[in-house]
């Protein structure tokens, strides 16, 4: 049995996945296999890749006796081991019945946790992975747009999320409104699904719109900060807390912080930023940012402090100390970490995502 897990294929300029590594691995496997071998693709690959892997193996070594299987992973960065041990489901796409028993054996140690094992056709399994990520991205985008509406009508998006999430048909997860989704998976996989669907003449408009709305949202968050500062940040210092696309990772890929900081710089602001893990990677992607040693360090002289990523380290900040360091006490919390009353007590103007916007001034 052999696993192909070459990481998530990157995107070529035309939006399609670059499968050269997957195909390269297939050739190497073809040259090495002896006896019946199950070849399992773990990487997120477009529909039909399993067919191509099988074709390459047979072409390279006509004597190879292989069953090519799709077994997508649904692990989250930073929670991969627990997600692996307690999966909601295990999806296995097979075309050769002999692979079923082998795959059942592979996952037997997890049966104690009663994870449902779903066997499907190979192309179906490949599509399940994209459909799952696209659906989650759509769910986040939905609540983000509802959050914008909440701000206009004076409703609270966290209560709306709870109110709809308690309905089992909807589910409570992935309903945290924020600055837009990022990372190496959702942006890439939504775009790949859009391209595949267009290629086959069956566009998935909901996902097309999700991609567009999410892209615009990231930059729009900068506008929120600028408005909080009275419409002009030229020459002002803005403190940014959190750079990675989510907490507990140093991953900066497609992080909302990138678009937000660039838009703030375009508007003439000086940006000071702090992140517990992401600063080394951020340095490669962002110019002219002053990286601080702590939240208190970056707050020095700032006209607004923006929480972009909800690291635990930002959940219990000493706001008296922050207020003393800042030029004016404005906090824009893009992850809804704090309670308005608490921030008002400390004398801050506090702006959030999708919560009633009446600002309690000190
Ligand atoms: C995602 C999926 O959750 C995994 O199931 C999948 O296996 C993985 O992609 C993949 O394809 O490899 P990941 O990218 O690690 O995992 O991160 P998530 O925890 O899903 O978060 C993605 C983005 O959505 C982050 O920017 C996060 O801040 C944002 N998000 C998430 C929200 O804005 N609101 C939420 O309620 C949840």
C-alpha cells in the first residue's frame, strides 16, 4: 500500500491545480510496485485526478497491479491530530473492490470512535472534498454578510448565529463572523471548484459569489478602521494584533491581515504589528511594517488598535496599559473577542463585527 500525499497542490496562474508533483509521484510508484498495491491519494486533487494517476501508473508499468483510491483528509491546520483521531467521517473513493478491505483495515484502529466510513466512487470522493470546503467557506461568507446587515439594523450577529446554529439542520460551527476566511485551503479550493464547474459548463454561482465577496471583504475591513479614525489615517499609526490567517499557526497564506495592512498603508497609515508566531513569515510578504515585541509595544502612539486574529494571547489584554500607550483609545475588533461594556469601562471606542454599533464613548 502506498500513499500519495504531496501536500495540497498549488494553483497555477489559470486557477487550476498544479498536479505535476502528484503525477511525478505516480510515475515513481509505478516503477517501484510489486504485487497487488493500493495507491491512496490524500492530497486535495480535482475530480478525475485518480483516473489520470491510474493511467500514468499503467502506462509506466503495464504489469503493475494497482487499485487507485481517493481518501481526502478533512484535517484543520493546528488541530490535525485530534481531527484525525476523531473524524466526523472517513471518505474513501474506490473503483476496485479489492481496495475496500485494505482501507477498512487501515482505519480499524479508529473504529472505537465510531467514525462512519463512507465508500463512494472515486470521482465522487474527490468532489466531496471540494464541496465540503466550499460549503464551509460559503457558510462563513453568509454569516459575514449577515453581520454587515446586523450592523445596519442594530442586531447582534453572535445571537443570530446561535439562533440559527441551534437548528441541527444548520449547525453551530463555522458561523463566527470575521474579516473573511483565509489560509491555504478555502481560497484555493473554492476557486478550483469554480473553475472545474465552469469547465464542465455547470457554473456554481453560489461559490463564485462566495469567492468574490470574501476577496472584497478583506480590504473592506481596512475601510472600517479608517472610518473609526474619522475617515483619514494619513500619517497616523495603526496597531495590528494578529497576522496569521487563524490562531495557533504561523501560516500567512491568504491571511486577511495582508489585504488589511496593504489597504491601510495605501491610505497613508504607518502600521505596527504583532503576532505570536507569524511575524517571520509576514516579513517576507509585507513591506514597511514595524514589528513589535508585544501588543503593548505596538500600541505605542497608535490612533487605533485592530484585532485581526483571535490568538489566546489577545483575549485578556491589560487595556489600561494599552490606553496609556495609545494616541487615542479606539479598538476595532474584527473577531468579536471582547464585551462592549468591558471596553466602555476602560474608556475605549470599540467597534466590532456585526454587533450593535452605538458607540459608548468614554
Ligand atoms: C480547512 C477545513 O476546515 C478542513 O476541514 C480541511 O481539511 C482543510 O481546510 C484542508 O482542506 O486542508 P483550515 O484551512 O486549516 O481547514 O482552517 P479552518 O479552521 O477551517 O479556518 C479557515 C478560515 O476560516 C480561517 O481564516 C478562519 O479564521 C476562518 N473562519 C473559520 C471564520 O472566519 N469563521 C468561522 O466560523 C470559521
